[in-house]
């Protein structure tokens, strides 16, 4: 890959011209101030750093725009935006090389770069709900500053500076990779982000070990045999790592929007749409059982204690029902004080047992002593045939619930199978 700079273009032109006109070539070489070397095929560090800086600026703007647009519970975007702004500032400091003396410039630029990458780590940890490693964050950039001062002033050694800087970067990137593996969702976006972070960590490891083995070169402009590969990877990762984080953040946003469309905002239970989707996914796990649950005298609770207390009672009911169900069961709030439970792979005996457990839980002292006493009426319908629809089961469980209300409330009624001749439903009195 050729450098797109005026000296490189001149060298390329002079080389081609000398091949077609040897005499002219000698004349050019004698009077040209640009040495004809093989460095024309190398990557230009200044161009790579400039390109990486421009991409970082663009992704920094994207991060801040996403942070303003995404819900607040999608965390980490702010830290990523500020961290990338720190990387831009570090690149700007590196750009002052030749204007500011290296003894002042290099410690500031390198420590600022570590500060920015450390904040990216904090953002990743916040996104996955992990406590931020502030000790590692501050330790990395402060130790980076100390390393630069020691091997720049006391024992000048470019290779040691490169090695220590690379190992500090490795610690920050490896910490993020571990967080992604442990707490990331099993999804393609997580794999993509984790793979990018692993590649970045391995690049830092290679750079650090190579520096200790004498492959660091003499300075930033002459970085050793693998420096071109390192520069190319740096340019790619500057763009790909923020893209990887945006992909997992977008996936999180998609999940939140799906939950909001399928969940009741007060109780966090499924709504009608979510309940129908759950049934569609688990309808093959027969036999199915349905419980229709209704809060007794809920209007009186609202009238006597207020609607705020009524909402707290509904949340408590949801907690009680969830507490007795399996993870494979589903409970939804259909509106007002009406709840519906779907029990895959459940016979009538199990449905009755769960109803009794719900009633028993309500007879125990409530964790919130300020809640008024309340009771529930429950209607149960078990699948009468493999082809019986969910609507048919809900109608039968509703009829059983209505009969429980008629017979005095605070009880459980089991509906008669739809294919049998009508008769009085079975009932369990829990008074």
C-alpha cells in the first residue's frame, strides 16, 4: 500500500521515469532531495493516525447522538462517547509532535489515550450491569504516566515504553472481553463485539511481547518489522470497536421495545399480545391448563384506599402468582384486576395445586404490612382435546371464575371439559 503524500508520489514518478530513461533517472537522483528507498511501500504512521482520529471523531458523534436517543436503561453510551473524545484529544496531542518537546508531550498523550480506553471499559461494564472497575481505570492511566516518565527521563528506553503501554492496554481490553463473555446475551451481535475485543487484546499482547524481544523499532515513525500490520489493525479497530458496541446497544434497544410491546407497564407481566405469543410458541407442549384469576372486591379497595394503593395491590398479586409458577409457565394481566395463567405440560391436578398455593400465600402475612387484606377467585380449565383453541379454554376458565364469584368468592372452580355434557363444575372451597 503506497503513501498518498507528495513525497511518495514524487518518488514513484522518479522511479518509473528512471526505468524508461536511465539518463534522466541519474539526473533526477543527482539533484533530487528525496531519497529513493523502499519505504514508499510502507504505511505512513502520520496518515494512519490522522485517518483513525477522523473516524474516532465520527464515532464519538454517533455515540453521543445514540446516548440522547436511547432509553436511559441502555447504559454505557455516555462513557463510550466521552472515552472516544479522550482518544481524539490524545491523537491531537500526538499531532503536536515537533511543536511541543517530547518530554512533555509523550507522557500527556499516552496517559490521555489510556484514560480514554479505560472509560470505554467502564462504559462496557455499565452496559452489562457490572460494577465499574474504577481502580483499574485510574491505575491504568496513572501507571501509564509513571511508565512514560521513568523510561523517558530516568532510563530512556523506547522499547520498554511500548511494552508497558501495550500491556496496560491489554489489561483494559481483556477486562472488557471477560465482561462480554460472562454477561453478554447469546446473540450474533455479542459474538461480533466480543471477537473484536479479543482481536484487539491479542494485538496488544503481540505488540508488547514483540517490543520486549527487540522489535519495537526506534520511535513512533519507525516501529519495527510488524509495525505496518499494527497500524492497519489500529485503523480498523478504531472504527469496528464502536460499531460493535453500537450493535449490542441496538440489540438491547430492540429487546426493550419488544418487552414494552408485550408487557404490562404496571406489573411487568405479559399483556394480551405477549400471552398470545407465548401460547403460539408453547402450544405443542400439551396438555395445557389455563387459570383465570380475579381480585375480589377490587373496586372497594380503590374507593376506600385510593387508586395508588390499588396499583400496589395489583403489583403484589403479580408477585404472589409469579412466586408459585415455574419458569416455563406464563402469567399475564388482561386488564384491570384480571390475570390469566398458562401452564404447559400440566394436568388438572397440578393446576389445582398451584391455585391452592396461591390462596395459601395470600393467607400468610404480606411483606408490605400497609397493604389491605384481599382475596382471589380462580377458575381453571384444562385442555379437553388436542385441537381445542386457546379462546375455548379461556371461555371455559372465565365461566368457572364467574361461578366462583357467584358461590361466594375466595375459591377455586374447575370448568367442565367442553366435549362432555354440561354439568355442575367441580369446586374447591377455600373459605
